[in-house]
C-alpha cells in the first residue's frame, strides 16, 4: 500500500507542475499566474476539487506520442466562492500553449455537463493558443461540443469568462457565448485571426494588442465587459461579481446582510438636478447614494458611457441598474447604448434579478451615422428587452424623458411595475424649444413671441404631472426618499408572477 500511495503522490506532483519549472518561470516573467495559482486566488481556501488530473491526449501524429503531459493543458473541477459552489475551467498555457485537443475538450465538457445538471455557475479562465494543430478535426469537434454546452447552459446558469492571456481562433467563441467577459490589460487579447494572417490577407500591420487587446474590446467592440490591471485584481473582482449573481435561473437572487437602513434618506439628492436643464450631472452619484452601502459593480464602464449598467443591492438583495448618463452625450440613446443595455436587461430577466431604471434621456441620437448604422433595429433591442422582461421593474424619471426614448426606458406602457418621477421630471414628445419652433413656425421671426410659446409649452408639459394625471406615473416623489420608495416597491413586488405567451423562443431584432 505504501508504494501505491507514493506513486499517487509522484503522479500528483508531476501533474501539478504542468509544463515544468522552465515554462512556469516564463509564465511568471510575462506577469501572469499559472492556471492552478489563478484557481487558488479565485476560490475559497482549500475548496478546489480537481477532476481529470491525469488525463493525457491520444494523438500519435507528428511525434505527439512522445510528448504527453498529465492534464493536457487545462485544469478543471469545482470549488466555492464565499461558500457557494462554482465549476471552473482554467487553461494551462505551460502545457502545449493551452491548445485544445480532443481529451482537453472532454475535460471541459465534463465540467459543463456537471454544472448544468447541478445548477451552478461556470467560470472559465482562458490563456491558450487555439486548437491543437496536430489533432486536426478531432480538436475542431471538441470545440463544437463545448459550444453546444455553452448554448444549452445560456439562461440556466451564469457563465463567466476571464481572458488572461492569448485567446484566438476557435477559443474565442466559447467566451463569446457566455454572459460576461473580462480581460487583463497588456497580457490578454482576443481575435479570430492573428496579426500574421491579417497582414497576409489584408496587408494591414497590427500588433496583437491593437487587434484584440483589452482596450479595443472594452471601448470599441464591446466584446469585453471590463478589464483589470493584473491577474490578481481580475480574480478578486470575479469573487465580488459572483456575490451578486444567482447560482441558476431557479435559485433566486442572493441575499447578503446589510447595515444600510431601507428607509435611509439622503437630502443631498434634492439638489442633484441643476437648475439649468442643459447642465449635466453624474447619474452614478445617484446610484451610489441609493443602493446598499454605495456598492455598485459596473459592467462595460468604458463602452457607450451615455448609459450605465451594473449590479447593486437593495436591502441585501441583488438588483440590476440601468441609468442614462447626462455626463456623456446628455444621456441620449444611440446604437451602442441600446445594445449594451438590452443585453444586460435580458441577463437580469433570465436570472430573475429585479431591474431599477433611472431615466434622464433627451431622445435618440440623430444623424446619418446612427441611421446608416441601424439605430432603428438597435433601439428596438432595448425596447424588446424591457418589454419581454417579467422581473420586477421600477423606474425613476429624474429629469428628461422625451419622445420614443421615454417609452423605451421601462415606461408604464411596456409593463413597468412602479414608475416614479422626481418633481424635476420633464415628460414630453420633445424639449420645449424644439416643440414651440415646430408648433409655431410662423412666429419664428419674432423672438419675443417664440420665447413666450416656449415658456407656455414648458409650463404645460415640462413636468411630471400631465403623465401623473393619466396614471403613467404612479407617484411624484421627493428625491431624498428615492431609496425608501425603491426598497418598499421591491418588497411589494417580491412575489410578482406574470408569463409571456407560450413560444419556442422569441425573435429579438438582432
């Protein structure tokens, strides 16, 4: 028995060394942790249970029969984050560059199947160079099996991807089908075809960072939901994110203890809105002052900054926040903002996370760029997402709610449950100046007359009371009591239950 135990320890030690000391040192010199070091940081102490540590590839071509490493370039298993079960997949760049083989894929598939059966989230840590060329179609088949499970798990369990090194070719599509993607600045990149192929085909000369680095995917492509300075920060933030997320679509939102009173008032909110209706203010100040302990996990912070999305808690329970940002483009809705918010709303609806919407929107962004770029269809995505959502929805209009954008931002007409307005709210087809200039075009030559018309329109429509008279606004509330109203509303809506008509699935305007 002693010999068998010693053999087990030898095998374990060999597997844990991955590609060996030399390659581990090279990984560290690049500023990156190894797969197992990453899992140690991500998961609770001593909670990781590894699967398939001794699996090796079965390829005999191109001399591969002589180069086998236990684990075959990926570390899989399960553990806990703050006591809650998660399944993990961590690519090991020290073994064959983390490339995917048939055996490697089978390890991933096993974990994906277990996660779906047991209704627990999956977190993938990606640091790999794509398919293993020596295996050809067997590797491609493995990718397909992984992709199939990404789709089956979508909307059932949260799937999180963290790009911590190269992620190229077929490797990019699994993260692309997960709920959130995060990257590490300067050491991670994602692209379908690398710089060498781009140069050959299009004659463009770009670096890996320029083609698919964190700055590209967090500001231009919107592929990534956030980026962090190093592996440690990224993994600690993933622990924080998981505290906001349900374990599955049936588990309900997590609830954490809080010392923040539900009826706390903040009188500074009474002066948040500037007297000048064209002067901006930071909607994040409102969010931080209303949610539990000012704790807000923002998603896609550097993309389409005219809308703010993210997770917070009210009375210890997770909510999704969607808010127009007057500091950027006056909070106007454009194609990028609509797509960004629509996907977030749909995620919240999948996992029964209530949605709190703060509205200050002057309309949709005009211009040929927007119209040629499909603003109609992109704007419809946000309208579709809010309309189909059956979770509790509370809306607070702080200032402007103009035109079709008023309807889109979780209005009463698309099944908003509770719709509040501050006294500063302006709900109208458009701003007073534009409306008066259209209605009284014949008086444009007389500045005094047209100003009088503007003042008349302002007095009649630039307030929340016309909408309140029709029941489109449930109550005009004092800004200082916003937190209390939202908390009470969420209490009242906790047992909300409505169903959409039966369908195989909807056909959202993609």
